[in-house]
C-alpha cells in the first residue's frame, strides 16, 4: 500500500467553512516568543497537521488553515505562546469528521 | 428565572451523552451543548469502548440492525515488534461473543450521533420533552460564576442559566481551566498525541483477512519498533469495512528526538507485517487527538466545585496500563456518576459542594479511580525505555531463534533466551523489571 504524504492525508479531512475566504483563526500564536525565548520549539515537532513549521534559519511560523483541532499544541507549548480556542462554528475553520 | 435549567451539560461526547441519558431518565431539565454540527462531528478516539456500561444506557444495543457501533471484540492481540519481526500474544474466544459484549469498536462521528439519537428518545419520553434540549453548533465561551458557583454559561452574546454545569468538553479542557479546576498549564511530559488513519477495504476482504464472523472484531496493540524509538505504541482495530490504524506518541520524546508524528506513522505502516496486513486498503481519513498517558499527575486536583462536575477527558480520565487503552469507558461511567449526583442534588435542591462532593466519593469507589490509583506503577513501567524498546527487541530476537529450523543441532530454548537477553538487556535489568511488573500488574 502506498504511503501518503501529509498533504494527501490532510486532503482527506473535511474542513468546515472551506468555501469562506476569510476565517477567524481559533489559535493565536505569539511567534515572537517561539523565536526569542523558547528553548525547544516543541510545536514544530509534535503538530500532526504541521501547522507549526521551522524555516532554514530556525524561525517558527504558524498557519491555522490545516488545524484538525487535536489539542496537541495546547499541551505542548509551555511558553505561553499558544492561545488555543475552539473554532467558531460560523466563521471559524476546524473539522467535521466523517469517521472520527 | 423561568428558562433556568437544572443542569447544562457541555459537550456531546461519550461523557456528556452518558450524563444526558441519566438526566433525561430522571426527569432533570437540562440542555446539552455541542459545538459540532452534530454530536460526534468533532470527536476522535482510537477506539474501543471497553466494558459493558453501554448496555446500561442502551439496553439490548446488540439487537439493533444498524447500531452506532462497528464491531464487538472477541479477538485480542498484543504484538512486540522489531525491525523485521512481530511476536504476538493472541487470544480469541467465543466467550466474548456473549452479550453484553465487553468491548465494541466505534467510530465517533457515527457512534456519538447514534447515542445522541437515543438521548433524544429519552428526552421525548421524559416529563420535559419540550424543555430539555440537545443544542448543536454552539460553542460555550465561558462558564458563568457567581460567588464562585456556576450559574450558567455564556455563548457569544447569549447567556443560559442553570443550577449546575457538567463539564464534559474533552481533553482540550479550556472551561475546566477557566473555572480553576485545572492549572492553566499542564506539563506536556505525560501527554501524548494520538494519530490514526481509517483504511477502507472491501468488507469481505476485511472479514477474511482478520477472520471475522458477522460483527466480531479484533483489537491489536503494538509495542517496540512501531514508534521508531518514541515513547508510545500502536493500535489496530477492525470496523465494519475499515480499520483504525494509528499510534500514540509522547510529546516530550517527539520533541527531544526531533520526529514528526505522521513520519512515524509511515514508518509503522512500512513494517513488513503491517504492510501485509493493510495491503490493498485505501486511506479515507486522517485524524488526531491529544491524550494523557494515565499518569495521575496530569489530572485535575478536584472533580467538582460549587455547581460544577467534571467528566471524561476534561478530567484527563484515560489510562493505558498495558492491557488496553481505556478512555471512553471512563468517560461513560464518569458521565453516569456525574448525572446521578445531579439527580441527588435536584432532590435536595442543593447544588453546592456539600452535595456535589458525593461525586468524588462515587468516583473514588468506582473502578475508574481504583484502577488509575492501583496501576500508576504499571503506567510508569510501560513508559520506561526497557519496556518500550529492549523487551520488544529481546522478545522478537528470541522468537526468530525459536522458530528457525536449521539442519543442524538446535540449542535449548533457555540458551536462546539467555542469548537474546544478553544482546538486548541484562539479566539484572530483566529481574528488576519482572519484580516491578509482578508488583504493579
């Protein structure tokens, strides 16, 4: 069986409000903290949707669009950089599981 | 207040729905609030619902033509894995065909939705068919407190009032933290992330491959090579025409060993045994869910306060002590006990801690807290390097020798075992492990 790339795995996720161009992010990340005082940049390793990435210079970037609401970053970040919330049903993103 | 509910249940997962069922049956006026489009839309688990509590909520659920569950477990397997081999403890018994079953595999988007339909039936049959509700697509922003007692909830501009609130919001327990029952930061050291794929097969292929009969099913846990050196383990459960295949991986280890969960999942899937098992399947969903290891250090200090009870994973009620990953059954039982406490509180018309503290007593006397307390050492043991890596390698090494037939004199098994132990650990290490395991299991 062919192994899937993350982009293909995420392509199977049924996201809410996918047609909306403007969504209200449900997670706010203060990447200034990630890029200044954080000693481990844990979220860039543990996020199952790779919403947290580290570029070649070691800078952390965040995007919310692929988030599958698993909560891993909420527990992983002990630096106070991740302000986690549930997506707003109307104007947020987030998931609608077909199987769950 | 005319519109005041006796209770607001936050969350339409297993804990919240179990609570709602008991409330409806006991004519408690309640509202269950779910943030997804329907109960289950936002929920993910491995997942096997262990135990027989489901029969308390839905009597004779096994008689339903198309119930919300996938398969019942009558075949269990624990597999040790190294790079090339798998060595399994395998137990299958027709004893497990008897109802009520002792474990059913579920897919939450379907199961929770089905259970929520059963709760609605109970509401319709209660004294408050028009006054109790399951409300979906609503996100609770805040639990309203007055003098530190819960009086309702806030969602957007709207406020709803109630004498009590059962928080069953799941592991991402923002409201539990808001009301002060859990610290703002929970150390990540005892948390893991669960990821899984749903892989679809032709149903007859699936049934033949896993030797399933009717709605029988299999659960398989994996330890060793599966996680590529990361603390955790793997699982495989059979659904109707899909399997749930996934891993649970320690956050601290992923960070320190600089690995990404989806890469480890592909590593697991590339193992020769797994590759053979999933051949020809098609991945139809990828999902994830953070979980606690069952270490009591991540649990909230208390499960109640004035007007509030915590149930399910909101209280980080989950444990894997080596036999099974238990979470949904804890959610179900804690939801039932929370609701029974609310029923008492309503009878006394006292929703303060004075009455609600009996929830703590019920929990402490239940198998949940007895097991969590009793198996803490087993949880710690399971997460040691010896148990995670050395033992699986040793077991597979021994297996390879034991099952190899060469046209030359065969050494005695104990010599093979001694050799395997020497290559992967030491006798002393294993003796210590044996003593610890003997005490903790």
